[in-house]
C-alpha cells in the first residue's frame, strides 16, 4: 500500500472531539432489478429498501442537535458490501473466470474499482449526505470490515474521496483505517470481525496476496461463502440468518411456492457453491502475501497514526485476533454442510455394496435398499444434532477481546459492530457497546419483517462532569425522523 492516505504530522487533529457517532453494517451494494420470473428474488437488494435518504436525514438531525459543535462520524465497517456485487462490465475490460461471471468479480484492484463505481452510481444520496456533513466542518473515519475489504486498495479510496467532491483541506478530515480507531483517548472502536474466525482478515496490516494474473485482497471464509453460495440463492437474505433457518415443513412450503418457479436446482446450487467455497477458502488462506520488506514498519506506523495509536498498540491488537477458519478445516466443512453430504454419500455406497453382495446370494427387492438405509438414520440424527455452528460467535469471545483491547489501548469503553445486534453492557469494568446495523435485514423473503432497527452509538459530553472532560455513550435508534434512546 502506498500510504498516500496518511499525513504524518506532530499535531494530530483527530485526537480530540466532543461528539462521536458510530454506525456500522450499512451494507451499501448495487441495486437488484426486479426479476421477471419472481419479484422476491433478491428483494432485499431492490432500491425501495435503500437507507440513503434515512441516513441523510439522520446526519442532518444530529448536526442540528449539537448546536454547531463538530462531530466525528466513525463508519465502523461493512459500510460497502463488495461481496453482493454481481454485475459485470458491458464490454470485457479484464479477464474473468467462469465463476466470476456467475458469482461476482474477484477482489483484484481493477475489478474492485469497477464494483466501487457501481456502488457510487447507485447511492448518490448517501455520498451527498457525507459530502455535506464533511463540508460543515465534521470528520469521517472509515474502518474496514469483512465485506468491504476491497477498501484496502488506494485507488478505491480515491474513488470514495472523488465521489465526496471535497477540496484538499476537506479531504484531510477523512481517514481510512485498517481495522480499529481510538476516539478521544477513551474509546476503542473496531468492526469486530477480527474476533470471528469465519470473517476476519488473516493479516489486516497487509491483506494483499499474489494472484494468478493480478494481486488481490485475501478474502475470509464468510465472504467467499457469500459470493459462491448466497449470491446464487437469492431468496435468502445474507443479513439475517432467520430468513433461511426454517423447520422442515416451512422449507417444504417454501420450495413448492418459490424454488420450483425460480430455482428448481437449489440443491445443486448449494453443493457446487459449497465445494467451490471450500476450495477457494483454503487456496486464499495458503496463498503467500505480497510484501515489501522496506515498507513493513511504514505500514505499521501509518496504521498507528490513522488510529490515534502507537506501533506497539497496533502489533499487540493484532495478536488478540481469532485464528482464521483455514486452521479448522473440519469446522469449515461442517458450516458448509459438506460433512453431512459426505456421510450420506458414504452410507449410500455402503448400502449399495451390501445389497449387491446379498443379490449375489439371493435376489431381493430393490425396496429393501431403503429399509437398509433407514438403519443409518439414528446415526444421522445423532451426528447432525451434535453439530454446533460457529457462525454466531458466543458473546464470551467478544468479552475476552474487548477486555484485552481495552487493556492494550488504555481505554474503558469498547465498541464493535459486525453482529447486527445492538448491545450496551459491562464486562468487568469495561463498557461494551455494539452499534447494530442499518442493513436491509429481514426475517422473511417478502421483506415485511425487519430483523432489527437502524441503530448507532452516540458518545457525547457527560452533563454531570463539571470539567466537561468525561463522555457518556449510549445506543440510539433512528426511526420516523427522530432519534430515540435504546440502551
């Protein structure tokens, strides 16, 4: 990385502020046109569910509420969703593999620029709101999450800045941070994906790896699964697991109503997507990084400066990250359900061999095959019920990470996003908040049951502090053009 977005000055203007807003998981991606066969196909991506206008009204309301005081807006990860972009250029501008044409472009720099261009074109109101916010004297910090890892490319950052239409002085009030930010020396802000094995960046200091043709960003297991599987299973909302976790009866009704119409080969889509996800996850994880030995320390220093930290803090925070999913191959197979598929296939082979042997001795009806296969059902049930998914990370892992992060950075407050579940609690003296989400998350494919409200964290001066040095934080909701306290 060139480091052109870091300005090393002895006086860091980002160190102090009174008001800090933290919003995450907005998941801006390209608009999905209504499918001629079924309007519910990827309905959550259609323009009517864009949050741009609501976000603009929210920023205007907050600025009015602080009576002219300056605001620091921390967009703490997954603001853009590159994984959901499946559009291709009208004319072939670069080499594309067969799976890129079906599931979206790889995270090579030129392809990432193409995806960012499409996102910018589809969200003019969002970029207008940020532009006006910055021009009013406020500042914006982008923290890179797991779905917008392609923001690591300097040329993609330039696209974002270009869309904001800022002059050179205003650009100094925008920063891009690799994975964390320390606000006002009292709050550590991260996206939170670095403590999730399925979605963390294997090396957030240097995420670039070598490619067959071009260098690319190393993607985690979760992003690869979204591209190869969720992009081909458009009825399921990737922002809400409740949209695809159903009972057998619900799945049957769902299949009869929708899958036979639009996606009759859903099982094949799942299987080849799962196999491709498994292969690409390990290919990406084992691919060597592209390193410039003369730039290693510069990279750490740039991250430290942009984050209001020190190089020592950067290295220490990196050490508390969860191990990447590639170090748990069986766990990856379980999450993809490939272990179940493998067990069923092996059982079918065993039954076939037994029936073949029996038929050599005495002819029996083919239907005895099903009876023999039924003997394996208790084992299937026992095994399937013993599996515990790691998609949802237990709170105790975030508690450990928050405590260690607070100790390393010397703060008493930690804010994450990533889980899409807002929260405000205390971990042994460390205040912990989760900013929730603004994503188009719905529990049903018709998009009539929102999974969660549009939430954010607001840190503001403590009215009970006579010296006006302490700050308090709470989770708020934006609803019906009003800001409401949640917790």
